[in-house]
C-alpha cells in the first residue's frame, strides 16, 4: 500500500498538467481514457451530466468505473450541444425523455417556443412567470453594439438590479470578452476570466463589478439577469440556435 501511494504521488508530480497550454483539457481527457481500465469498478453509482458534449470514448471509459450491480446514469440535452460531437448510443440503456422545463421562468419558455428553438414545444413548469425577454437592436451607422449594451444595462440598473445579479454573455466568445474588458460596461468595471490558470487549474479572474463571460464558459450556470450580447438573428445556423437556447435558459 505504501509503495502504491508513493508511486501515485510521483506520477502526479511528473505528469502535472500545464494549464498554460491550449490543449491541456484534451490532453487530460485522453489521459483519463488511457488509464480508466486501471480505475475499474470503483463506484456503486456513476452519473454523467451534459453528455451531449462528451465524446463516445469518454463514456466508454466511464462505464468500467461502475461496480457489478451498480447504476450508470447519463443525462444530457442535444438542444444544448455547443461543441461538435458525434451522437452515441449505449446498448441496452433505458431511455427517458422529458420536455418539462422547471428551471426557466414561464415567459422565457414561451419565447423559446415562439422562436421554435426546439423540435417540440417545451412545457413551462416553473412557478415563476418572469418577464418576456427584451430585444435591443443596433445597426452600422446608427447604434453601435456597445451603445446598445450600455443602454440596456442602464435600464437594468434603473429597474433596481445590481451588477452582482447580472451576467453579460458574449456571443462572439473570448475575443469579445477581452474587447469589453478594456473599458467600463454600463458604467461598471468588468470582472472576467483572464485566460490564465493557477498551477492547480483554478482559473484566474480580473476583479470587477459586472461579470462579462463567453456564453460557452457560462454554460451550466445561471443569473437573475442575463444579457446576451452580439446575437445575429439573421445568421442562425443549427449550432447557433442551440447556443441561443443555452443562453435563454441561463
């Protein structure tokens, strides 16, 4: 046992991930797939969430972790797929599908249905009605994107919300985040991910009053008020429609 622990510690030091590398997470995933057979049958229950963003070999690597007689649950929503992944099937799996939405305010679900972002209408089950999403537009030579964003945020402050209740999610990704981070937005300083990590893998954040984040990085989180910045409704591919669905359900 002592030799086993010592060997594991040596492996951790030698193979410590370099989070400054752009491929670090792909490397970690590949490493897990390679060593998963050594970790077999450890758990009574394994739950995989956000499976639509998993590779099929990642799922295959998780299956051996379940003990004989254990349970393996896979939960996912193809309507929230934001990465280019091939769909997969598990032989013998029992499938349960649900179109009930308990998470989002009913007005938001109504907007999702009106935009026809799902093959079938969602059933709004939340007790909270909320507000119908507002759409602020801009056009070259008329209103700039930054002006539209600042006007929207000023209206949010006047409605009584505070910056810590608001998340500005950038449709254009990290480059858009960095552009907004160079200035005050809605009169507030910007809190954003710097793109760097601690040696432990913890992301490094620039302090500020108002969270500005990419839509993909914010996936799985929520805020009382969400502003989707830079959506191009005239160029909504299937992938972009899934992004819009993700944004509206935050």
